């Protein structure tokens, strides 16, 4: 068992006003096989300098919001197949309301060349004068690495808050030490209007050492 004190301070550039302040403790328990459990509890102060909408119809007035933040995280040993990660946090310092954030991911290796990873990040917010609302993001990744010089990623993302989705195929060829050729196909989909935009990107990097 390891217990650590944590803290964070953010100020304006002129150092005359605190924008964010937190302080608390984190406890970590790790097993010999690679199990890990983290627990964090903190006091938080978050200052909003001007009104803004955190979501459509949910206006956050300028001011300082104070409260507690707690989180739990656990993972199975990373040498296992599959590997699981679980996370949950809750804060009543969320602009005068409460924010819940569960998260889960699983990573599965299909032989030495292929790994599949899927994750879901969910938020539930309760704000004064606004009905509670959900938002979430779902991510999927298939990574194929037949050699140390070649890598292909197939990526899919869905963002409920922005009502958008992204599909991407990304290839990398390391043709020399520190030098890569990237080819990326990306399709962005507007789930509200049903429109999509496609782009293809080619990127070449070359590393050279200048000896003087």
C-alpha cells in the first residue's frame, strides 16, 4: 500500500488570481502479478472567468465552484490476455452540480501481430435548473504490426455530445531509423445531418544527425 499527497495550482499569467486548486491523497495497492487499484480523494476549487454553455441549454455562470472529487481505478495484469481497465469518478464541484464518469476498456491480443482495443467513456451530469443529461464516447482500435517497421491501425470513434463519428485507416512504414512514411485515410461523419467528409493525408519524416 502506497499513499501519496497530491496537489495542483493554476493561476492567471499575472499570478493575481487562482483559476484551479486541488489537494488530496491517492492510495495505490499493487499485487505481485500486476493487479493494481488506485483510489483518490481531493478537495477542488475551479474558477470560471466568464459564462459559458457546458452543453446546449446548460449555462454555467462565472464564479468559483468548490467541492470534493473522488475516483477509483483498477486494472488486471498487463501480461494477461485480455486486459481489463475500470474507472469511476464523481465530483460535486462540477459547476454547482454533480458529474459521474464511469469508464471501461478491454484489450485483446490475437496472436503476435494483432491487438484489438475497445473502450467506452460515459458522463452523467446534474446541474442546477437543468435536467440531468448523458454523454458518451466509444472508441475501437485494431492494430496490426507484422514487423517492427510496418504498422496498420483501424480506428473508429463515436462522440455522442458532438453527434459525430470518425473512421480512420492509418499506415506507418519506418523506412529508416527515426524516419517514417504515414498514409492516413479519414472519414468524419455528422450523425445529425448524415453528411461525411473524407481526407487522405501523406506525411514523410526523415531524421538526420548534424555532427559539428
